[in-house]
C-alpha cells in the first residue's frame, strides 16, 4: 500500500454519502490521496477501492446479525491484518460501530490514526460504549449537537461537524419541479419511505401499503409515491404490491430526494430518511418495527423517550412515532390524514423543522476533512506533503 492511502469503512448507504463528501473535501486539500476499504457507489465513483460490497455490513437488529456473524468476523480479521501489515495514513470508520470500533481499536493500538465518523448512539443505549470509543479512536466526528456533552463528560476528543445533508437539501429542487419530473398532478402527494434494508421493508411496507390504500379510498385524488432504495428493494416491493391491485402508486427508484421534494406529507421508517424529510420541511409520521426478540433486547437498554431524529434534535416530541405493535394501518392512516389536510398541524411541523435545519448546516464535509487532517497531523504527517519528494 502507498503511503498516501486513507482507509474508510462505511456501513450502509448513508455512510456512502458521508464518505463521498469527506473524500471530495480531502481531495481538494491533497489530490494525490488514495482511498480504500469498504464503500458504496458514490465513493467508488470518486476512485475509492472497495474490498467488498458495502451491503456486507448493512445488517440490522441483534438477532439478524447473528446469521452473518461468522462472515463479518472473518472480514474484520482480514482488514486488521491488511492494515496493520501495511499501515495507511489514517482509518476513518463511518457509523457501523459494532464492526468499526473493534477494527479501529486494533489499528489505533498499531499507532495508526483513527477517526470515528457518526457518533455511536451512546446517548440512547449502551452508554458503556463510550469507553470502547475512547480506546478505539483519536477523534469522534458528531453530526448532531446534543452528542458532544457525552464525550466532554468522559474527556474524549469529539468535534461537531453538522450534517452534510443540511448543507445541500433542498438545493434548487422545488415541489413544483419535482412533481413535474415525476409526472404528478397538482393534487395531494403522500411519500412512502419504508427503508433501504430488506428487513425494514419486510417489517413496515405491508402496513404502509394497507394504510395508503385506506387513505386513497377516502381521498381518491391522493397521489402515492413510493421511494425505492435499490433494485433488490424494488423486487421486494413489487411482490408486495401484487396484493394491492387497486392501489395507484408510483415507484421511484434511487431518487428519494425527488420523492420528498414532491410530497405534502411523508410516511417514513425511523432513520436517516427522517432527517432528510425534516430538511425538506415535510410533515411526517415515523414508524419502526424490529423482530419481537430484537425489540425486547433493545428496549431494555433504551434510555431516551424518542427514537426519531426530529424529536431528538428538538428535545421534545414534534413528530408522532409509532413503534412496534403501534404500527397499525388504521392508526397510520388517521395520523397522516391530519398531516395531509390540516394545514395548521402541517405548518407547525414545518416551522420547527426550519429552525433545526439552521443548526445543522455547518459545512460538514469540510469540517470533517479538517478534523481528519488534524488527527493525521497530531501523528506527525502533513497530507499536503504526502507523496512529494
């Protein structure tokens, strides 16, 4: 391996976005840098060398992980061996804490600068992981402002960088343009975002579709737009739609931002998509469901009153959350009816979302790159001199 390589290990599609933004900002500082590890299509388009497909790390739920555990452990051992034998300039783990923190710990012990991008949810559950983070990395890059006090309390170096999505959403994309692009009428639009992972779609999409059918029966002019993360989810959702032959719905592959821009309200799985909906200032209903065993295990250690990012960022309940057994089609439909057709309720959410947006728009890609450069410099390297003789 050349001495100008930065290793990045991203855990899923949202990590691919963060990794690509970080790469662009670092390459502006030093065009001669190389990047490898595990990443997705956006990182690969910038010249990233992904040793395995990013999907190998995209596993949710405690029970679900068990089936993939041997493969994940083998992969991690392979990475540890590769990078301890051929040390890179630095290693940046993006999210995927159960995988990345152990990897970072091993590389840090070999005197390789390590950065963890996206704070593990120590504020939500398993706060004891803060000590694991301390052993694993030289710096934590936090996307959310309320995360820093947890690290300050334990004297762990952490930097709030803001969220990259807050810097680019909504951009120039307007609702009118989005509807034109999707060939939608100037009538109410409900966006359905059941998640990007197979298990999320399995757990949520059937109830999302039944709820959508209830709403469309009550409101025949309601347009339904279903955001599809990838071709695998497209096949999964098309199979489910065969059970709803009368449902009028538009499937949109790989363009969730276009779907959100077009919407009047959003039905969304808890996760990064809730932040995207917030940044587009779209009234939303958040749902989530795990397998019963996984949910019981998570609930025992859960320390917070909310699970969705809008509520966590606000520090209070500003969007409704339906979790586990609460995910019922009629209840979903009732909540969405209000968001779609009660302008006072919808405008209240939009105003709260706009305030949060301002807090998060901090030039995250550049801030993250500067933090990585600082960590590398603390270990005696100046990336502006890398590769020069």
